[in-house]
C-alpha cells in the first residue's frame, strides 16, 4: 500500500511543479495592453460631441472608455509589479515598501493616463 501512495505522491509532485512562462510573455502582454490603450484613445479622439444626442451611438465610446481604462490599469499594475523586487531591496521596512509602491503606482499612472 505504501508503494501506491509513493507513486501517487510522486505523480502529484510532478503535476504540480511550477512552470516558467515564456521569456517574452511580459513584453508581449505589455505591447498588447499599450495597443489596446492607444486604440481606445484614438476611438475617443475621433468621437464627435454632436453624436451625444443619439444614445444608440454611445456604445462605441463607452466600450472605448472601458477597454482603455482596463488596459491602462493592467499596464500600470504590470509595470509596478515588475519593479517590486528593486523597491523591496531599497526599502528598510514594510511601511517604506508600501510608500515606494504607492509612489511608483502614481508616477506610472500619470505616464499612462496623462490627461486625467
């Protein structure tokens, strides 16, 4: 019975082993988020205020706002998370790390969403 248990444990250990993502995955994800943000911004820039009268034409701008905000926020989080290890090394304690993370988040958000 112990041999069966050992085999099962070994199978579980192999099945649950961590898998490294492809090296360029973060770069591809970042480029996709940048493209989505830019496309949403272009859609909003091309929208004319004269079309506000017709609610049927609000769908595209509303979708652009949602897509742009979501992609932009994900991009900010991705970039801030990528620099977490460096901030952790520079910080002396947990409170300092939190302050540096919030400051980094704010700066990155200003870079991505400059008009807000």
